[in-house]
C-alpha cells in the first residue's frame, strides 16, 4: 500500500516499451481491416483499467492514513501527467481522476489538502524570513517588495490549482476553488492579526511588509481572473 509507484511506473514502462511494436506491427493490420481502433491507445486504456481496479481495492484500506493517502494522490497525479503528456492518452478515456472524484475519496482528498495547506501557512508565517523579500538585494526584480510569506502563499494556491485542474467535472473543481477561497480568507485574517500588533508603528518594517503582501496578492488574483 505504501508503494503505489511500483505498479504505476510499471504500467508507464509497459506502454512506452510496447509503443513501437503496436505502431509498426499491429496498427497496419487494423488499418488494413478498415478499423478505426488505435492500437497504442487501446493498449494504454486496458492497462489503465487494471490500475482503476487496483485503486478501487487499495483506497478503502488507506483512506484514513494521511501519509499513505497523500502519497497515493501525489503518485496518481504524476502518473496522469506522464500518461497524457508523453503517451498521448485521451481525456475521454477512463482515468485515475475518476476514482479520486468518487465521493468518499474526494472528500478525504479535500480534507487532507486543507490540513496540509494550513500547516504550510503556519510554518510560512512563523518563519524568520516571513516578512522579508527573497529579492530584496535585486532592485529591478523587487519592485513590489513582496514578503516571502505572500509569495509562498500564492505558490501554494497555484500548486493546489495544478493538482485539481484535471478533475473530470466542473463541480469537483469548484469544490477545490471553494477550499482556495477559504485559504485566502484565512490568510487575510492572519495578516489582520499581525497588523493589529503593528498599529503603533504604522511606518515600521512589518506593517509596510503586510501592505505589500496585500497589494501583491490582490494583483496576482486579478491576473488569475481570466483563468476559467
């Protein structure tokens, strides 16, 4: 259960290793018979169906082990990325994202994603470098004077988007968007709490850093507004 990469990687190797044989030897036979079947894609589809059976059996056994479940989700996302980008798998075919979209599994994924995101926010705001810009010594890069915590937070949101963007239904994507909105609001509250501690020194270093963080986040969210 703790090594889903074993069978996921094996399947990718089988697909890659058989591609030339299927294209050179099997596809001409299908073409000659007037079939519209793509041998390579059908081979991939059949192997993915095996993975779906395996996942359906494994997921109930690790659903409430955060570490194992997160590892499985990470490996599935890596597998899917390679399956589509390298092997040309079709979005209309069955995929692992359909398994992750099933209610019990999906709700667990959301819960775990939120838990780890909040932990990440705790660590980024308690870091000594939280209010310092990574690029403070490079003036042409650091026009917005973005503190490290704000940049890390927006990267966190971007990574979450990247993880859920290939979900098969808009309703599931919207649930993840709801999580991101919760995180933005949580971060806003945290910034407000820190700001209240700094009101006596409103021209102080940290107070200015908070204003820069808010400006940066608002700017990036506005840039993302065109991303459906």
